[in-house]
C-alpha cells in the first residue's frame, strides 16, 4: 500500500507540473486553479484506494495512474485552449514503451501476445472513434481520439469504452445545463477532454 501511495503522489505531482507547463503561466495560480489542483490530487488518491480494494496489481495501477496523469494535463489544457497537445500523446506512448520493457523482462513468453492484443484493441478503438468523428462532422476532435487511443493501449478496450461512455454522459449533462442557463448556444462546442477525465475517474472508482 505504501508503494501505491508513493506512486499516486509522484504521478499526481507530475500531472500538476505538466498542467502548469502546458498552461504556460508566468504568474501565480488563482485560488480557483489551486482548488481544482487539490481536487485532482484528492481524486487520484481516492482512485488508488479503490483500485487497491479491487485487487489491482502494481503494474496495472501504475498504468492507470500514469494515464490519469496525462488525462489531468490534457483536460486542463483542453478546457483553456480547446486542444489536446501532441506532446502529451507522445509522452503517453513513451511511458507505455517503458512499461512494455518492464513486462518483457518479467514475462518474456507472453510478451508477444500482450503487444498484439494491445495493438489490436487500440486499432479497433481508433477506427471506431474516427467513424464517430466522421459521422458527427467533427463534433469530436482528433485530439480526443488520440487521447482515447492512449487509454486503450494502457487499459484495454473495456476500460476505454467505459471512459468514453461516462464522459459522453457527463458532457451531455453539462451541455444541457449550459443551454438551460443560456451560457451557450446550440452551435457551441465544449472541450471534451475534461469530460473524458471525469469518465476515466468514474471508471476507476466504480
């Protein structure tokens, strides 16, 4: 449990550092931003305890928390700038590569099948999401597709679709609220990454 808490703290701090970096702020964080940062740390800590209760192994927990770090940064940047930086996607792929090396060293016999399963699942995920982008006339961005592709590579198909479904529900509820209070029109496009982050956290704790 001590290892899990240490990993959570390290990745949460890394995520907040990445958020700060991509925000490009030269001034101090506002009170609201500090509140969001504290909530993000609390959510990460709660996710660790829930994963521990569900019997998630250390490798699985590192994968989940590393993606959570990326999702924190992507959600914050997308909310402010309406973009998911490619640097974050590359950082996610680099992290998955390091974990692949660890998995190869620990179990060489099953490594090939593991990689094939991950790549096949990610290919299916990206193809399905690109179809949604085409049908919805780009209501969902390519950055979101790439972000969910990273989720699939780390966590698998089932986790990714749960994350997407919960995120879609959260985004729909937020959109209805904005329309009701007249803070947005019908053509207003919301940043989707923050809702994918919400969907990811819901998937982790349920």
